[in-house]
């Protein structure tokens, strides 16, 4: 049979899983669902066993029940409500119905005399001693709240680390974008210079083509002129 402390620890663990599932339900709808269902089945079985044992010990004579069992039963119902009615029905997690106990006979209410004095008790600096069972229940609730606060703080720390990482990635992306813009400008300037060089080479090629065509067309005229010049030189030489 599971002890009261083990069931309390199991309820705390299940609460942590449920809180994480609620936080990430939009992106991971089935997160921890199987583990939560298993934990709640174990918790339900343990609470029913402790409830039966407490009823046997008390004999149901005065309708008393262990406050720890009642607290565990209430925790189970809260956890079941956090899981959701639809998911609880799918997992076969029914509510724990408390056993009916005979209601105690209430003593007759004494007749109060009308008085002008106030009905409340005046404040004193020496209050009555607290109920130890109530303090134990409040302590268990305080432990659960402390654990929830610790889980939230851990999640905040992880989110801060994630935010820092995203900021660094954003900064690196901006630097890469600046480098790409510089390289794009250099490539654009090189492309412009290549276009200018190609235009100059095309002009020079056209001029060379015109010179070659002119030399080819005027080649015979130049030859005749040279022969006439040589003939004149020979005539002058022979006459002298």
C-alpha cells in the first residue's frame, strides 16, 4: 500500500507535469499525457486504499476521517480538473466518491438573548493555539506553492537564456546582411567595369576592321604610285 508521503510526492510531481503541459499545450498537445494519466491512476488507487483503511480504523462510528486522506482526495480532484474532463474520461479517471457516513445529530441551538453587545470577540494579543492538523495541511499546500514557484522561476531562466541566444543570432544575421550588401556593391562595380572594357574592345575591333579593309582596297593604287616614283628617279638619273 502506498504511504501518505509517497502519494503527496506523486501529486506534486503530477502537478508539475500538468503545469508544463498547460504552458506548451498549443504546440505539444500530448506532452506528458501518458505519464500524467499513469500518475493519476496510481494516486486514485492509493487514495481509495487509504480511505478504506481510515474508514475501517474509525469504524464509521462518528463519521471521522483522516484529514490527510481528505486532502489527497481533494488534490486528486483538482489535478483531474486540470487535465480536463474529456482527457480524464479517455484515461478512465473517475472521481473518487467519498463514502457516506451518518450525519451526527446536532445539539439543539440554545436561544440567545438579545443584547446590545457586539457578536464578535474582541481582538487579543494572545490568540488561541492553532490546530496542528490544520497547520500540517497548510504546510503541504505551502510546499506545493513553493515548488510551483520554483518551476516558474526555472522556466523564466530558460526563457531568458533562449531570448539571449535569439538576440545573438539576430545580431549575427545583421552582420551577415551587411557583408552581403558590401559584396553585392563590389560585384556591381566589377560588372560595370567589365561592360565598359567590352565596349572599348568592340570599338577597337571595329577600327582595326576598317583599317584592314582600307588597306586591302587601296593596295594596288599605292603600288602604282611607287612604280611611277621609281621610274621618274631612273629617268632623272640616266639624263644626267
